[in-house]
């Protein structure tokens, strides 16, 4: 396999742009995921029985469902 095309600056620039966009999306996903996760975690750690049940149900539902199934459900809801 010949990787000589990587010596062309055009392709190096494209690869660096892709790397940069991937890093930006990863940081944004971690940031927003952490912010969104604070609510169910707070509910789950609550001493209030109702909030605890809501938080536990949400966490078990999200963690117990495969990501592809979640993506298909979200897609079908917003289609």
C-alpha cells in the first residue's frame, strides 16, 4: 500500500482539519454530557424517595439500552 499521497500538503491539511474537528466534538460531547448527567445523578443521590426512583429509573433505562436503539428512537421521534 502506497502512502505517498500523505506527503502532499493538501491531504495533510485535510487530515489536520479533521483531527481538529474531532477534538472539538469530543470536548463538546464530554462537556454537555457531564452537564446533562448532573440532574439524574442528583436525583439518584437524593434522600427523597420519589426523586430517587426517577433518577434510578432514568439511569437504568439509559444504561440498559444499547446506543443504537436510543439513536433509532430519537430519530423516529424527531423525523
